[in-house]
C-alpha cells in the first residue's frame, strides 16, 4: 500500500505523488520525550525523511509536567542534528 508523509491511506484513497514535504509536527529530538531515545535514531529518522522528499522538519517536543521544556537544550539538540 503506498504512503504519503508516513501515513497509510485508508481503503479507496489514492496517494498523491509528493515532490516535497514539510513535516510540521515531529518528535525528532532525542532523549526529550516519547520520541527517539538517542542521536542514532534521530539521524535515521532524518535519513528516512530525506528519502521521502521531506525538505523541512519542525521539531515539536512535548511540554508538560511529564516533559520539562528547556529551550536551551532544545536549541542545542537542533544544532547538533543539523
């Protein structure tokens, strides 16, 4: 079954050919929440996104009592992944 942006279409829905994609909601940063546990997994996720023609990814880590929001740490992790 074809996929578009990581989503499997429901029966009867045709997948479109996507030449570029922007992912606006991603748990790409390692070790912050329920996203990847380490950099290797983050890097593999980035490789997969590139192969799927994703051009940009917006990192959206959780911010809640369960997951502390630390802007400096988030900025540092983004810098390390670039």
